[in-house]
C-alpha cells in the first residue's frame, strides 16, 4: 500500500509512468515502491516540486534542516499549488488518520481562506478516521451512488461521460499527461482536475503560462464552485462541509486573480 507522500509525488508527476521517466528508472520500479526510498527523495522533490517534508516526513520533518523552498517557482504559486494538492487529496480518497492529523495542524488568519483553514482544522479535530471514511463513502460512493457526483460532465450536462470529459481528455493530451494505470474515475473528477491545477500552478509540467488559466476557465470555473457549495450543504457533510468552504473560497480567489491578470 502506498503512503501519502508517494501518492502526492505520483499525482504531481502525472502518473506512475511519468514519474518513472522523469527519474530515469523503469515504471515497475516505481510501481513496486510502498514509499519513496530515502536515496530518491531529493530527486523526486526536484522532479515534482513536492517538498521533501511531504514526501518523507519521517526523514525531513516540516521546517527541519534541509527543507528548502521548491525550486525557483514564485512563492504564491507554490502556495496555490499546495491548496490544489490539499483539495485533490481530500476529494480523491477517504481521509486516513495521518491525513486528519495533518489537517489538525492547519494554520489560518483573518482572511476568508485563512478562516476556512481554521474551520477545517477544527472539523478534523472533532472526527475520527472511521467517521471520516464513512462520510466520504456516503458523499461520493454510496450504495449505488453517493450524495454528490463530483464530475464536470454531470454538473454541466446532467449525465456522465459527456463532452466535458472529452474536452478534459483533449487538454490532458496536449499537456502530455497520461492516465494513471488502475485509475477508476473519469478524468473530469474534481480531484483529478485539482491535481492538474496543482501541477500547473507549481510549474511541474512543461506547459505555457497560458495553459493554467485556460485549464481553470474551461474545466473548473463553469461548475466547481457549485460543487463546493453543494458539498457545504450535503446531508452527510461534517468534515466535508469545511472542505466545501475551503474549495469555494479558494476558487473565488483564483477566478478573481485570473480576471485581474487580464
């Protein structure tokens, strides 16, 4: 079973195969990892832009010696990438005890996003891993289907596997991103879209600057704010009510920032 640091690295790279190619090793070698080998941590950090303290917190504690900034990417873009990483992680699978512990350490300030982070930290402190897993199941999996369908196609057309999915696949192909083997969800799942935005914001992909705004405006802006608003009021939402506030608030900031950039 992969640990969370390895999962982050694979998502940031665009899949197991992409990470292996970047590191110059075989795909089976990466597939056989349960966590990133100590001798590979710095190479993976360089390749993905994910901090060594997230890749192997047992070797590089947060704020510890040697925990340097990730490359030459603007600090604001790094923070934006981490925000997308957070959303992708929480929406892509049920939270583990390790995830909840990390959420409890979130810091905030008096800004809307800072307050949303504090509320998420508080919600994580009030829930057990078992309850968080059940909440995730009820919201996104369910018996037959969950309370919410977190797909662009569903929100924009009322059906799954429609034109929005084809548009996402076309853009992923243009970015040189491959579908990860074993991935069950269609690529227009909110977690996958946030994952791609994390890579674009953190300059983890070889893409033009305009690609980031284009991807956001085509694949997130038309529907993701409604999804996060729905997540806030879904009957099963407790922890994920706070996730909904974080997502909605962050995307409002992103949309405004892209507009100002005109």
